[in-house]
């Protein structure tokens, strides 16, 4: 079964995911804290979701997309093996395009891309109520051009853009390209 939904979802849009992964340069350690530019709630653009299968369980207030899941909103794309969308009771449905989303869980090789920025991980959770995003994995990789950040867990407050990259007992690794710095005269 191939399912495509192309409808705006209420105030907390489904592809809040990522509009950017830009970290300011800083010292490497067990945790790196910075701002993520471009992280914003996008309520005004349509969302397109494609998957091999879609199962909507209105009584459980969830929709499960499985197999080659691809979500596109504007210039932002998310891909994963599986995505489960949880929505509030009595607040519409995914099928009608007006569900009030509470949480989105993604699994099986999560890939996020927006413009020149990318992130990968094993799983992700987007809490629409608290406006937070968490990407986890054995190796969570954020990149913008030649600048690369590696850890195991990325936490982002989507309202403020504040981000924390944890190493989970190891060390955060950062590779910065000096050519990416703004030139000052």
C-alpha cells in the first residue's frame, strides 16, 4: 500500500523536525551546548508523507507509517524506516489532515536534511507539546558542509533553538572547516 497525505496539520506541524543544524564552534567534551539556527515550527506549508504502508488507528489516536517513510515540508526532508504519529483525542484525525499532534517517533536509520544541513541517527522523538526534539543513536552525526559534529544524543528546544549534543560516556567529536568561518575585514 502506498499512502500519500498532503495537507497542512494544525498549529504544531508534523515537520517541525529540522530546518537547520548549525552549531557554533566551541570546545569538545562530553557535552556540547549551543544554538541551532533555523529550528522553527512551520505551520504554513503543506506536508507530504510517503510510505510503503499506512495504518491509522483512530481509537488509539495514532497513525503508523512503515517502509521507506519520507516526509517533506518546504526545503526540509526526513526519511526513516518507520514513523508513529500520536495525536490528541477528540482533536480531528490524520486522515482528515487536522490532527493535533502530540508526539512523533521515528525509527530505523533516521535522516534529516534542510538546505545544506543534515543529521542522522537511529531513532528520534519529536514532542510537539513541549516543543522538543531528541535524536539518538550509536552515532548521531550533524553536518553542514565540511563541519561535522558527532555524539550519541541530540536534544533541541525547538522554541529557543538551544541544543545539546551528548557523548553518552565518551567524548563529543567536532571537525570544523576554517573556510566556513565568516571573514571579517
